[in-house]
């Protein structure tokens, strides 16, 4: 993972480095330094990938919940 990928991810998600740091258990300074030096540790990259996966799964869950509500209404 590159610094640019982290920047793009934060922009897409509307996250600050502080927000991202809190979500993956780092400090804001740690994220800033990693991005500034373009030296993203494997652990940080994996944490961000897991965060992306969690967010995708939450979106899928919302879709299933919406479908569930539609089916309930249709069966009543």
C-alpha cells in the first residue's frame, strides 16, 4: 500500500488521518509520518485493508436489511 492509496482512501471515505488512526489503533502522528515518508508498514496496510473489508460488509448488510424489510412488507 502506498501513501497515495491511503490519501485516496481517506478522501473517498471522508476521513481525516486522526479518524483513520482511531479506527485502526494508531496515532494521528503515526499515520502522518507513514504517509509523509511513504513508508507504510505491512501491519498498517493490513489494518486498512481490513477496515475496507469491514466497511464493504456493512454496506452489504444494509442492502440485506433493506431487502428483508421489502420482503416483509410484500408478504403482509
